[in-house]
């Protein structure tokens, strides 16, 4: 009888151990995240979250869909080819208010302050430019920059007829060879090109010994977010826990990148299909990490978004007839899934 009881107990223990092992080895839920551009340090927080195992800790196996010319993560997420995406904030309300609306909603701001700026060259000790400095100067801007310069001029009482505007490509070469006096670009992107060229022994005369200086559109124009993490409202209703898991993992990856930039450089440099090398990643993180934080994130947690910033951005686009109306802010963003991971 005693032998039978012992065997029964051992059987129960073995069964429990098997169940525990099976649970530990349960397959991870696959999640796809679509990028708006090529896989580079712009998306460092997400790659770090994967490399550090933060997605796996949430029971997720993540894969990234790279963007690039002609690739848009909005429809990719809209038709569920990816469950989440990263895109500039304005694309969210442009998609929601399009003639054929797309069901997308922002769940967190990766870049807290749009880095779009009017960049010029100057001596290291020169004062920073002010809006009036644009008058009488040549401005190189991309094909979509007309909207922004009109708002910039209006808000700073500039005579736009005194600004000679030229359409240029999205690189800083016209500025560096002296073709234009100001250039529109992103502070965590084209300024790297300027610094690299200025450091060369044979640098063009226009850039030799110079440093870049900039006026941010959000400082003198309209507040707005840069990259945002987004999904669909359908996803937030039907699988809110998945949205929370992804938000938590991304915020952890961002926090690690901010707190440990040197280690983050190594992780991102080694990440599959990532195109930027360690020297540029180190430079990028010095510029980009401060953009991931704000007074709001310090008080409320990384990824936090101010509804008033969204309202201001939509009002700007409505003023210049890019959208038919200003949508209720709850249709384009939500903080409901913010993981409240503080940046400090």
C-alpha cells in the first residue's frame, strides 16, 4: 500500500513538472511592426527592446517590416499585415481624415519634439539664427516644405516675398556648397552630414571651420510630435493586453538606450539588417536621445502624449487645407496604454 502511494505521489510531481515545463516553453506570440523608413538608429528603442529580450519577457516574438521610398506603414497596419507601426505623427490624422479613412491611432510618441528645422552654417561663436534672418536669404526646402514655411513666416511676421526659395533634395549638399543659406532638415539626420563634411581637410569653403545652427519649427512655429508608435483602434478594443505588452517593451528599450547609449550602440550596430554603423549611431544617440524625453515624459513616463499638441498640429493642417476638419483628439491618439516607465 505504501509503495502504491509513493508511486502515485511521484506521478503527480512528474505531471506538475511537465506542465510547468510546457508552460515555460509555450510559443511566443508573433507580432510585426512596420517602420516608415529603412532600419536604422531612428528605431533604436525597438531594436534594443528585441535584443535585450524585453519583447520576449512579454511573451512576444517581434519582427520588423522595413520602410523606405514608396513604402508606407499606415496601410500595412491598416490591413493587418503588421499589428503596429512607427510613423510621423501627422500621418496619423492625415490617414484618419482622408477621403478613404484608415483606422489607425497613436499609442505613444517616440520623438517628443518634431526635429524639423531651418539649418544654416555659422562660426562656432555666432549667435543662433532667428526667424528674421531668413529674409533676404536663399532657402532650400523639400517639395513638402511649402506648407511649413508659410506657417513659419506667418507666426513670425516675416515677409515671405523676401525669402528666395528653392526646391532641393533631402540632403544638405546645397547648404554645404553655398548654393543656399538655409536648408530644411531633421536635426537627428542631415546635421550628421554637415559635421562629417566640415571635419574633412578638403572641406568646401562654405562649410570649412563652420558649425550648423538651427531654428526648430516647433520652437517658432507649431508644436508637434515626431515618430509615434501606432496600431488600430480595432486592436485597442479587441486585444488591449497586446497593446500594453508592446508599449511596455518599447518603453523599456527606449529607457535602456537613453541610460546606456554606449551599450545601445553595440546592440543596434549588431542588429540584423540595421544599416548605420557604430560611429553614426553614437552621434545619433547624442542628438536623438534628448528628443525622446520631455517634461511630460519625466512626469508621466516615456511615450506620453499631450492631447493639446495633437490639437495644435491638426489645427495647423486644417488652416492650410491639408485636412477637412480637426478630429476629436481621442480619434487619433490615446495614452491609455502608456506603461509609465520613467526616464529618470
